[in-house]
C-alpha cells in the first residue's frame, strides 16, 4: 500500500459509499452488482493509506448495511471523518431525526458524527430544530442539508443563527451533466459553508468505462437513468475527457472530478476497488487549466443532457 506523501497534501475530496451496501437501495438495485466485502475492506485500507480520511454514507444506502460495513472497517479509528444522513419522510414525526441518528451511530459504532445531514428538505426547519440539542451537546459536530434550493439554504442559515449555530455544509447533485449549481456553490464559499457535490461521475456514466455498446447492467437503477441513447449523446464529451486525461497521464474517469474541484465544490467520489484510490490520488496532483475547464463545460452543454434523480427537487 502506498502511504500518503506529506509533500503532496490530499486536496479536499470525500469518499462515497453508496455502492457498498447490499440491501434495498444498495449495490445490486442501484448499480446492478454486489461488491465483495473483502475487496471493499482493501479499498478502504488503500484509500486511507493515501490520506483519504473523509467518508460519506447514509442510513438509506442499503438500508443500514452500508453504515454497518463502514463501521466495521473504521473499527475504532479516530482519524476518520464520518458523514452520514437522515432521510425524513414527507410527514414530520417528532423524535424521528434523533432516532435515525442513534441507529446510524450504533451501526457505525460511533458516539458522534462529524457531519450529519438532513438528506431531503422535507419539513426542513422542524428537523433542524430537532438537530439543535444534538449539535449543542456535541453528538452532531456539524449539520448539513442535501438536495436543497437557495431558499432552503438561506432559511436554514437564518434558523441556525438564531440558535447560535451555523450551517456546516450543503450537498447537491453537481456534475458536467448537472451544471446548474454555480450560484449556490458561490454562496456557500462566500459564507463559510462547504459545498459537496455528489454523482460527479453520474454513477459511472462519466467514468469512461461504459458507452452505448458496453452498457450498464440491465437490471439496475443507473441503466434506467442513463440508457444507451444518452451515451450516444455524450460521445464527444467522453472523447474530450480522454484527450485531456492523456495530456496529464491520468485515467479519464478523474477528469469530471477535477472539473468539479475547479468549479469550487468538494467532490464525493465513490470507489469500490483498491486501484481506484490510486487513480484518484494521482489525479489530484493535476490542476485543469481555465481553457480545459471551459471546453469541458461547453462540450457538456452541447450534449443537451441534464441528469436528475427521482428523489431530487426540480
């Protein structure tokens, strides 16, 4: 395993684990394959060896199985930054946020969360109100909100300020194929709020390993979200990614990640194999030029593709 080179600090990224959990809304259902736990453990060890210490999960990823697996890998380590989430139902129920928090901590074998998210803005202020006591007693070190609008963010900021607290982070869908977040990213960066971008590789559609001929597993959510017809529309973008990656000697799957960084966001990068950690580490030494960033933005715009999950607000 390659240890982190202290002469090269790891740029701010978070490792995502949505594909890890084996239950409902997990690896088989969403990604079309189940990943071997021993390989995922090697992936965790390799990634942390490279200095990737920020990890993102959620109660709904595999319906708890992802948190439990990640917790077994952490195994008492105190250098790991953990981000997990509560998915609120449409109808507010008193005590549900704290209940979900406690269940997540039990699965992760932790007492506190470095970052705890309200996964969807259902009854946002009521749920933030329930989070306040957990923030004040230190169980939630920082609170974030996900899948939110600018209005949601400003309402959350105002509400927390009244309680002497602050909003720590926002996490929204942002990628070359979902490029409508720049005003929110700029607002966050100007107000001390970390913006995390999820689905930066569009569940593998922008990884360069799939195309209209080599397609996603048939019985998977990502096949439904990204059919062959869409792959045909992004062929030019994939070619440009390959061109730029070749210039720097990195894997083209890393180009959308570097693009997100240049846009001022922190990418959440899902990895399922040990070698992917090395590819990410090598790529983070690269800075895209303004010209390359703009070319990618324009090529993506010309595809006419705008990705959106069924769980996201319009």
